[in-house]
C-alpha cells in the first residue's frame, strides 16, 4: 500500500508524490491516454486533446455540475462537516435507472479549466470538508490529476475520494496509486447480460472485479479514525435491485471471498424508478424495475452478505449500522 496517513504522517501520500516529481510524470502519462482515448474500458479511441467526444461526451475540459459539502454520503465520509462533493457531469455508464440522470446523461453542467477545478477543491477544504469526493470521475482522470497538482500547490491537504460506477480501467487506476486515499466503487451487477441491458456496459462483471481488486491492492480495507472519520481504504456500494437483478447472491460472496471479509459494504435499499424506468421507455425494461424493492428483497441481500462473512457498512434487520 502507498498511503501515508497511518505511518506517522499527517498528510496524504499525494503530497510526497508531488514533491518527488512522480505526480507530474503521472499527469503526462494520463494525458497521453486522451490522444486516442483509452482512459476507461470503452476505449473509444477519439482524440480528446482535440476536444473530440466518445461515449462519455466529454472532450478536453472537465464538466462540473455542482459542488459543496454533502451530508448524504456514508457516515465515515460525512463526519461532522460533510464530504466535499464534486459532481462531475457525464459518465461512462448509461444506467437506465440513474437517479442523477440530469447530470450523468443529460449533461447538466459547465466546462471548467483545471485551475478552476483546483479552486473548487481548495474552497471545499476551507469550508471544513473532511475529503474531496469526486463523483463519477472515471472519464476525467487525467484532468483530475492535473487539477490536484495545482490544488496541492495551493495547500490541499485532505483525502481524495474516487467515487465511481465500478467500470474502470486497471491501467488508469494504477496512475492513481498513492494519490487516491479512499476508493468508493459500485459493484452493480453479477451478470454481464443484466449489465448490458441496464447500463450498456459490456464485460462489466470482469471489469468491475479487476478494478475493485486493484483499488483494494492500493488502499486496503477502510480505516476510520477515533472520531469516526474515514482516513483511507475502500468503501463498496451495492444497490439492491428488484428481483435480484443486481445479483447480490454472487456479488457479495465474491467481495467476501476475493477482496476481504472486512470490506466496508454499503448495501443500499433506496432504488426507485427513475429516468427510463419511469418514462415511456419502461416497456423495454424488466417490469420489476417500475417499482421499489420489497423488504424481502433487501433482507435477501443482507443475508447473502452475512452468510458470506461480511459485517461492515450495512444495516442488518435490527437497523443498526455496523
């Protein structure tokens, strides 16, 4: 692992990488990926340096929807002052039920320079946020690295959270080793057929597993300080879908067996029809997606986790957070 927060230092390891010149080298390598874009697993091969657009519809500049202290994230991220959330416009997934579809698929946001994005990070730190929480960052990793370097020079010192849909390229993730303090990927599906139907994501299962494995190699299990604040490690999110469309009985045992039984897993019960599952296109989707999940469906997922040995991050039947 490359983190420094528990090794007697009071700053994230990205500070050391910047001081050594390694961060600048990572930025150069990341921007090379944009010329024939292979930043994410889709490998669209468009020249984003010339502002060409592929699946994610993002050219050279990052597009930002909003930012601010967020209190709706996992408790270790929120702490007392909130998670410094930056909602990045567009996404390399196209989830039919996306609850943030106005941002991820309708393009709600404004292009910003890396200098402006760095300024947003500094502003969030000044507001007392415990971390910089980058939501759907997968398609703008090079721009994030460049912005971080600028922000470090302006005094950024708080942990960085990489909050993704779980459809990440391992080679790109390796550029983030020692830079990201907290990974928070989704583990959306246990079936490639479902992933294609609901998120237009070929080979999602293998890509998700490889990405989460690499993330865990870099940061390990979630470490929380005495005040209950996340310092480094990984949080995995798994949204329960109607009729077990998310494949909880395969995803959760895999996490326990291949990642760690001490993984912090947020098993989420807030699915509700949104975007295409609440529109006139819903006839093309599984009918069960037009309703919320039942308590039995949620408890089935919880039971899958418990029987696998997972024990952190989710609510059990007594509704106590572990």
